[in-house]
């Protein structure tokens, strides 16, 4: 009946759910440090590769983390996504919020 089933990690996203964020254009990316927001960059996108999540702004990589230890959550407004994880370059835990850009068709 499932008494000894493995519990799913409620913060882990499947590859299908992560693909939803791949290629999304972003208006700007911010990081909250000690209660204040620091703008990392503007006009970029989110790239999801086989094992990493990358946030690019103005052709510069502002954040890169491994999927395995990352936490990805969409904002309640639906206007962005918050990505938390260990940055590959600084080896520190960072939390970056990327706000989507919408274009009228």
C-alpha cells in the first residue's frame, strides 16, 4: 500500500517542468542581499541545459547553478521566477529573481 515508498522532494522539478523556463526572455534579474535588491542585469534570458541553469543578461552570464541542488519557483504573480542554488563560480548560495518581459503581438 505504499508504507515504505520514497518521499518525493517537494522542491525538485522534473526535466519537463524545467523546460518550461528554457528560452524565456527576461526584462531584468535581481539578487536580494541584506534586505536590498541589487540589479544584476537587464534584457536577457533563461537557459536550461542538461545539468545547469543559466541566467544571461546583455550577453553576460550573471548566474549559473547546477540543477541537482537548485530550487526553482515561479512568482505568485506569474511575472518571473526565483532560482536558488550554489553558484558555480563563487561557490556561494545565491537567490536570483528573474522578471519576465512580455511583448505585445
